[in-house]
């Protein structure tokens, strides 16, 4: 196919991983708009407004690697030899070595330079350092030492990451028939009598203990990433201010040890705040801002109580471990309270996280910044306690956390990480069968070039933090480790394009950190996915995601996929947070909602008919298999659908807490913002009445549904 785009622009774009064409969800070939390509290149720091800039960009693209002695970073797999290019002036003599993370030095050999090029008037040669296949896992450093006259010159260095060849499943999941099940929950929506209006980490521990008693091995939660530190708080857990730190909304105040040392009057005030917040447990929709106002007031009182010597040492050890990243987040949170929610509108001198004005601000507001650090320490303690408690009650994996795709454009990460996140573009998705106008998620993407320059440290630190005290990690839109749909700001989602990432580096670092944490990794690989990507993830030991309604034999007749054909490396579920709970899906509530919001492309009658036909095809298959009797009601249908999952080969089976409660209300309607109360719907029963955990735990129907997938039934 011939492109109408300027040839040099295409070459420049492809050299920076920017797609100039793609195949849409219907199999049609599409050319990317020229204006989109130029805007995306600009966001990558590559001016391309005219032919002169494109020519200059191409020259720099060809010569940039030669201007470096070593590449910015290398991520390789264990057990594989690797050749590393080294660029030095022709005739140079040098030695190379690997400084190992755990201590020790390994001298490595190199070939004579055979490829030569003149750059900026200097004749250069490309040598190749031979990295052996015996390197241990870890974060190492390559050093190149050259000789200048009679003395040793500066030693260029490069981070070298050695990742596992494959991320192995735990022993209890190794066999072809081995399977574990767990519960999936939106924690904020899952309240108990002691909750302060939203679910918290104590509620998570209680759910885990209850589910473990029924044979569950994990509890998968929504992203717990931090939101805004004060009202208004973004309700979506998938649009956080940072992915490295946690939302203090999830703290159970009464479980903070220092509460025990409050005076009688202070304890009464804490109880008053609790009573004030617990009245929100009866509301039909969540009130995060009001809940946090009460919880923050109580936590500030506890913070002022002070700490014992032992606790003080523990706090300072935490702050030292988390380093500059924690200080930056805490500083942003305080600046947020002083200067407003959008750091791009702060005084100019405070927009630079590394500037002198920010240092002065930290000194002036040290107590407030310490409070923000303290909140994160309390969260770390409570998260560790949850994982310890649920595994002690019998879960073999415990808590599986969820990693959002990106962060809020005005948030802590965009301020603290600087140009590691691209400016002038947002992340989204092209049109597909469920969102035919495409999606704009309002999130700035990682810049692949800056991530490499930084040795992937911000990405590593984020992954490492989320995996701490976890049995697993679900990566939302795992395809984002390979490519993301970048949309120039102000443009429609359809006018975007794909930008590729170094997936060997992104996936390799994820595998290394998961291996060290002893965690499984689940990639949400739904939607438009290049077929080779699923194979690559499976070869790496990363599980995919299967939703029963959408599993079909696309390599055959397109019919329903039989259970024995499901992937082994997979988390299989009936529903997900972007679909209604199963009882609601069976009733077609998603069709009615999309119709009321004007999101349907066909008439309501056509959509209902198509949806009813698709549902009936699945239910008919269940009846043929003897899993569902004719005329069965909704509750029996929900049980049969979950029983079907038990016949699959999938390593993990997930059961939504919403299904345990027989909820019907939609958690999130993709493609909407304020048109629907996304992420504000609490756990409810069949009649839409809010349900507390204590009620759910006592329901025979919840235990019966759990036993349909439990091996201990």
C-alpha cells in the first residue's frame, strides 16, 4: 500500500516508534493523519513542523547512538548471551566490566571495532562487548574504561537489567489441572458496619479471611493508588495522581497503634468523627470527600499524638527507604492544598520539583510534609498486615493488586517526574465495537525515550512499590507495555496513533520485580491486541484475562470457546468492572443505560435483540452441558456461569463480590464521565439496597456461589 504521507516524515516517525498506519477493529487499514504524526513527534521532543525540521530530525536519529559510548540502558533475559554496542574514537583502547548488584565485578571481553562512522568531525568505531549468558538476575552496571595518555579517563556507565527468562507459576498451579479461585472487589464500595463510609483495609482483611474459609486463594482489588489529598477527590481508581503511593482513604483509623495512647477526650473525638462518617454507609452513592474530611481530621489528631522511640525509628526507616519519590509526593500534596489542584497554574517557580523555591517551601511546611509521609507509612503497615493475615488464614496468594494504565494530568507524578511523562498528548483507545468513537482517558503517557534515559527507574520504583506485600499484580491494559494510543490534546480520540515502547524492557523489569516479590502477574489483554503479543506474554509466564461472554473460537467457526480450550495462563471471570454484575448483564441493564446516555449506534430494539441472542447462546450451551436446568432463574444462571469456569484449564478463576451480593448496578460505564455516577456505586443487593459485609458473609447464596468454583466444595 502506498502512503500519501511525506516519505521522510514516515521514516522519522517510524524511527521513533510512531505508527503512520494501523488496522482498525473491523480489519480496515487506516493511514494516520499527518497533523497527528507531527504533534506526537513534538511530544517526543522531536520537532517536525516542516521539511527542514524533519531532515534535521532524521540526521539526529541516525547519529544519536554514535554520540553515546553506551546505550542508555539494556534489559536482557537470563540465560541468553548478549552483544552490547560501544562507540569510541577509532583506535581507542578500553576495558569493560559488569559491576553486579549484589557485589562483585565481572570483566567482559569485546570485539575489535569494525564499523566506522564520522560524527561531528570525529571518526568513531563501533565495538561489541560480549555479555555472557551466566549473569545473575538483578540491576547491574556496565562500565567502560578507556585510556587517555598515561591515565585512566572517565568511565561511561550503563544500567544493565537481567530479568528471568520466564516468570514461573507457584508450585500449586504448575500442573495442567491445577486451579485456584479468588474474589474480586472494588474496595471503596465494599463497606462494613465499622467502615467510615467507604471500604478500607480492615474490610479487605475481613473479606480475605471469609473467602479463605471457603477455599479462596486470592483477593483482587481495584487500584489503591493515591487520589487528590483534598476535595474534590477523583472517584475513578484508574485516574490516580500517582501509581506509586496509596490513597489514605483506605486507612482504618482505629487500627493505627497510636490511637491507644490518645486521651479520653481525644478518643471521644475520634469516635465522634467515626459516627459522623459511618452515617454515609446507608447512602445509595459514595461520598468520598465527606468521608475523607472526617477521616483526615481524626488522623491529624493521631499524628499529633507522637510516636515511641521504636515507632519513630520505623517511620524514619520507611521515609529513607522510599527516598526522594516519597518526599516529592508529600510536597506535591501540601502544595496542592496551598496553591490549588493544577500545578501548571501554580507560581512558575514552584512548577519545577527540583527548583530552589520548592526546597524553601519544604522547609517552611516540614510538619505538613511529614504528615503526608506518615499517612503513607501507616498505609504501608496496614497493607503488610492485610497480606500477612489473609495468607495466615489459608490464602496461598493473598492480595492481588491492580495497576492503572496512567495518572491524572494534573497529579503528583506529572509534577515530580517532569518530562518522563509526555506533554501535549493523552492516552486513550481507538474505536472498537464497544466504543465506536474511541476513548480519551485524559492520561499523559510515559515517554519511551526519557524512560530509557532514566534507566527505567521511575517505572521500576512504581512496580516495586505496588508489588510490596502482594501475592500478585493485575496490569490494566497490559498492551500499554507494548504500544499506547496517543491523542494530541484537543483532538478527537479517533485522530490518534500508536506509539511503541521497548516491550523487552517494560515486560522484563515487570518480571524481575514480580520474581523478587514472589508474585504472579495477570495482564488485562482484552480488546484490540496484536496476536503475537499474547504469545509473547504467555512465553514470559504472564497470565492473560478471559471474560466468559467474549471467549470465542476465532481461529475456527467463531462459536463459543469450549472450556477445555481456555488458556492455562489466564484469569478467567464471568464479568469485569466495565460490565454490569452478572445478574445485571443477564437482564440487559447495560443496554438500557447506554440507550439512556445516547451511546448506541443502533436502535434500542436492535441492540436488545442482539444482546439477548448472544446471552441465550451462552445459556443454551450451559443447558446442553447439564449445568443449567430449563427455566432457571437469574440466581441459578449466575451460578451455572461460574460453574462453567471450573471446567476450564485457566490457572485462576475470579468471582466478583458484586456477583456474591447479586448486585445489578453498573460500576463504570466506559465512554462517560459525569453522565453516570461511575465509581460511586456501593455494593448492593438485588433490590439496589446497600449491603454491608456482615450481611454478605451471612448469606447462604453468597457461600453457595463461592462453592461453585471452590475445589473444597
